[in-house]
C-alpha cells in the first residue's frame, strides 16, 4: 500500500482520538482546551483529506474505507466522553440518536454497495450540514469554559440539538433514497 498525504491526514485523525480521550480525563486545567483544539484540527482534516485526495487524484480504496471510520470513531468517542460529563437523559438521547444514525447509515451503505447501489446514499448536503453542526457542537462542549460572556458549553449543547435534528433529517433522506431497493428486498 502506498501512503499519500490525504491518507496520512486520515490516519492522523485516528491517532488523535486516544490523545483527546486521555486529555479529557487528565487533571490539568488546560487539558479540555487542548482536547477541543485537537478535535477541531481533526475535524478540519475530515474535510481536507477528501479535498486533497480529489484535487491531487490520490484517492485510494484504503482511504475510502478509513475516512468514514475515522470520522465516526472521533465523533462517537467524543460524544461518549461528553455523556460521561452530563449523564442526563437528554444528553443520552442526543448521543443515542447521533451514534445510532451513524451505525444505521453505515450498514445501509454497506448493504447497498453489495447490491451495486452505493450511489443511492452518496453524501448529500444534509449530511454535510449535519457534520458541520455536530463537529462545532462537540468542539464547544469539549472546550467547556465560557469565553467572556459567551457560554461556550451551552452554545455547543444547543448546536448538538440542531445536529441531532439534522442527523434524523439526513437519515430520513438516505432511507428514502434507498427505499426502492429496500422495498424490492421485502
């Protein structure tokens, strides 16, 4: 396997996950801020690796596999850490909705790929918008502390509600696109 820059960025996103996780549990005042900054950097590579792979014509089967895995692991680990901080039922529902959707759509994409129908559930604008809200919300919630009058965690929490709503909406769109194939399989 020949490793290229986009794949290195994706592998870096995977490598940062245990660092963010470790920082979340360290008793060091700036740890949450460093974790948030690393999460932001990793979120940016989510966009950058795909952009560079297409622009430089460096797409690969391994990169296509690893990219969504890295994204889902990064988000799931961060959400579980945040749920540990706020184990209430509302946060639990938000985390369950977001992680549940990721599992559902990943399975749907895999199944459709086996049937040669993968393009039916290509990433759309609703999925991209969901990702932006989700990554921004998690970043703010990881940062946690207010910046002047801005209640960063609260803003992140509100954005997480919006991300969960977009998560459900994008899932409905993907399921609707896949419905003809699903219906034929019944």
